C-alpha cells in the first residue's frame, strides 16, 4: 500500500480494543461508507504504517480479542484500495486494481488464501 495509506476499522466489538485504536487514530481525511447503520458503530482511521500495525499486533498478542472489528478498509488520496466488510466471516476482501497483482498474490500467499480477478 502507498506510504500515506490509512486503515479504517469499524465496529470493534470489544471495548478494550478501542483504547489502542483511539490512541493511534487520526482525523478522517475521507468519509468511508459505513457497513453498520444501526446502532451507530465506533470507527477509527489509523495511518497504515509498520509501526502502527506492529503496535496493534503486539497489543492483540497481549490482550486477545475474539472480535477485532466488523469492517475494515484501506484508503489513500480519497481512493479506496481495500474493502473488507464482514471481516470476521469468509466474505471476500476487495482490492483495487491499482494495487500491483504481484503484491496481491504475495499477500494472499502470506495469509494462506487465494485470489481471483473479477
């Protein structure tokens, strides 16, 4: 993902997760279409940096969460690069065609999944 990307986490579901996301969150640069309409979900815009992702991973290693978030998206420069609604299920993750296919292939391999071009 481009260096200025932001990850949007929606409807965290577990209150202890909100503390780390609130601390890392920035003011939204764009309005992401909510996946949950009622009740109004909590949401966080976190710069997608190695430091932040590692911090979230370490936090979750030490404070396990059975339900991290319902929806997540990655955006950059007002363009959605990744959208994963119902992220806790086997629902598909949509990746923009602006992301090089070799990177998508490598990502799918790392998470032990497959991908297809639609």
